[in-house]
C-alpha cells in the first residue's frame, strides 16, 4: 500500500510517518511506499523498509495537487492547513490554503480517477473548531456546525466537500474532527490553547509554565499517541460501516485544568506542580470560553476509535513518548 | 434604498421584483432603485416609480460580480442557482454556478467594501436540501446539515461562507432555507417535487394531474406569497437580533398529500379532485422519501417570519394570485 501524507512536516504528520515506518502493517496490509509532502521539506522517517519520497509543495499552487497524487497513492492523508490564528489574521491566505488547497486536491483526484478508475481513501483532518457559538455542555454527533472562526468555517466546508465527493464515488473519504492534542511536544508556542500542554510539559522538565485561566476551565483533549491511532484506524474502516456521514467527531477526554493538575501531582509530585504559575489572562480566558468542552462521539466509538479515559494516561504517554519513560525534574530532586 | 436581485428571472425573483415595484416601502424605507440580474434578461416589473436596470450576467464569469455590485446596492438578494437535478447531473456546472458564483459575489463585496466602507445586506436563498440522510421527523434549528445532493452541499457551503463574511463584518448576511413552494405557478415541470403543486394547480383549471406517491407522504411547503414575505422581512431584520447564526430555517406547513387533497376538495369540490390520477412511481417515491417532512423553526418564528397555518390558505393564495380569485373548473361546471 502506498500512503501519501500531505502536511508531513507538522507535529502530527511527522509522528504519523514515524508510526507507519516503524509499524508498517495496517488492517492486515503492508505499507510499502510513503510519499511525504509539506510546504517545507518533510523528514524521512527512520527504520522504514519501503520506498520514501519527500516532496515540497503547496496545495494551493496550480499543478501541485496533480504532482502530489501522480503516484496514485492508495491512501491520502490531508493534514495540511493554516492554523486558526493565522487564518483569522490573514483572510485571503486562510481561504487559499485551507479551502482552495483542499478543493484542488479533491478535484485532482476526481479528474485522475475518472480516467483510470483509481479511487483512493482520503483521510481529512478536520477540527472541533467547526463548532462555535451557542452549544450544549456535551455536544452530540448530530449537532449543527456553526463555526465562529474562518479556520472553523474552512474546515466545515472541507467536511461538506469530502462528504459530497465520497457520495459521488470519487474517493472514499473519512473526516476526523481532531480534539486538542495534549501533551503537545516541543517548545511553548503562542496558540491560545498552548497552556493545556504547557502546564504538563514544562514542569516535568523543571521549567515554569503559565496558567492563564481558572482551574475550573474544562476542555476536550487526547494524546498525540491517540491521534496517531485515529489516523491509522481511519485507513482500515469499512466504508459501508461509515455510511453517508463520513465526518466523525473523534473521542477524547473531557477534563478540567484542575483535574489535569491533580493528575500531574499524582504522577510527578508537588515539586513538579509547583512550577505552574497562575497568571490570569482575560483575553485567553475569553477565547477558551468559546471552545467546546465535551462531546458524545457515539459514531466514532461505535466504529472502534479509542482514546485515553484518565488524564494520567495522557501524561504517561508523554513521559513514555518524549521523555524516555523518566521524569527529569523528579530525578533532579 | 437600492435593491439588487440576482436571479430575477426565476419564479421567486420575478414575483419579488413585482412585489417591490407595487409595494415599495420596506421597514419604513422607500425602494427607489432596482437592479435586476439573471443569466437570461429579467423583465422590468410594471408600476415601479423608481429606476430599474435589467442586466444579463453569469456570476461565475470573471468580472460579472463586480459589474453587478458596481451601483453599490444597499440590499443584495442572491437567488441565482443551478437547481438540484441539474447540479446532480453536471458536477462541474453545479460547483461553478452554486459555489464559485456565490463566492465571487461575496469576494467582490469584500474587495469593494474594504475601499469604501460600503457594507450591504446580503439575503441568500438557501434550501431545505442542506438536510439529508438520517434525521428526526421534526428537525430542530440546531440539527446538523449533512446534505445528500451536490446542490444541498453547495447551499450548505454558501451558508458557511455567508456566516463567516458576516462575522467578519464584510456584509450583513441573512440566509433563508426556503421550503418547497406550493402552489408553484406555470406549466408542469420534471422536478421530482413538481406533483405537490401539480395536484392542486392542474385540477383547478380542469386538467388532469398525476400523483406518483401515496397519500401518506408528508412534506414541508409554503406559498409563493409567504416566500416573498420572507424575502421582504429579511431586509428589515436587526442584525443584533439575528446574532451569530445568520442562516435560518423558514417556517412552512407540514402536510400530507392526503391533507392537500382534502383541502382542495373543501375549496373546489369533488369534480376538481377527480382530476387527480394516482399513478405510483417508485423512483419518485424513493427520492421524496429522502426529504425532510417537518421542522421546528423556532429562530425564524421568533424573528417574525410567518407562513400559512392551513393548507386551504395556500390554495386560496394561488387562486387569488394566479387565477384572479375564481376557480375556472368550477365555473365551467
């Protein structure tokens, strides 16, 4: 099987490519070819026995989509996007990359498939940002999408296109509404959601982290490991089971910041937790207040998608995946 | 006030232009200029005291949107679309007219507004076709849009764009999900929904009409007069009341075919009803079975949109509006 990952230089894309390289059996089939693409050159994952091509391409440029699919991959992961803040700051760029780029990809598949009978699976990374405005505490699968950002709008449009192209038989689409990823590895960034990871990641290595919102703030999150699991599982689903609604809210854990901190205390102790500095930021609190807090993702659960059920397991996944299984701050004690 | 109607040669566009011509006061303001546009030349409505321009233009052509808005209208009605059957038969044409055409209009407004501080109201004709697949007997306002046609997909994307451009302050958007219009005047057409009007319109003038579905089929319909009322009312709404969800399911009447026929009998008698010929058509029955049967349009009702509450009134609106207030078949008796 030939996998194309568009957006392979991002955090999830890179981890997913590494996962396919180290565990190349998926749904009983062997991944023997990887095409990795991004606007910056993706890294070749270590340990892969098959063929790897790395491409630098921008889906919104004429001809780029045609080039990316020229090897007729069996499974295409479309993970590339301008993030929420940038899509809000630059209206034209957001629509060009997130809407036109996605449509270019779908159209390139339509035009190529018509000639050759090629019908790939397309796994599309959507986002909980498709929800916005007034919603219930726990959002059911059949709740309306009324995004309150341009990014969320572009993702919701991508979902509609994915569903129509799938219904038309052009490709087999699966859309995954990804939760916030926690613990996100790497340096602190300026995303409004960054603190959900920061208050775990930084203290574990002995660094201070700022908490800008009250402990009562509730959010929907899953580990990078579960997110990679979603992407792997999406390649194996039976289209007949997915039915006429190919866009799925992924499962995750609904926890409060206070619950995150208590889980960190149980795993790493008071000295680690003491690195969390409470510095209220009304702007961030207001932004976060507009985000969904919990979902009831019945359809994804019934299709076999799984996530952590305790926040401790999300922290342990981070310690295992990023810190070699040890807590540096504790060992420095 | 200057009104632009795009799609002014269609049944609703023509009736709406006539309504503005004969009753040119809306929300306390005078309609003193009409720009009527369509892909075929629109007719100038009789009796209008202001300025009228009639334009032939296709929104999907480069420069057409800029030309249409060059007079900087205060209110823009975007009623133009390729209909459901054609959008399903011709994938590229449907997306070109219904998606690209809509986006061209919104983009032209964005680019013009940025320079001049112009911020028109945009009333967008959406459709109940945005709903599809599995839905409850009565669909609430917060139910998810999962269209099962390309037309419905294109309308749902238009709604998302309308909401984002409105949220961004580019224009004041109002999206109206129009019900099936009954009694649709004119000749029988080949639309799958045509019989809902045909079984009333044809018998009233002494012609036979085919009923291809069982009497138990339930559907959501309103009169042309109510639809024109929706369009007029949309121009007068306070944006603050509409809030962050500018797309509204319009009210209508949920009736069965059997109830339609009994209302016709009460108004026009057995001899008129006898013109309805039951000829079951499994294909049409299957298509109609996929359509929404009833809504609970709380938001539109609270914003003051109104419709008929008895099917008799829908028939009487037709007799008054199209037949000069008399039933030709009865008078021929």
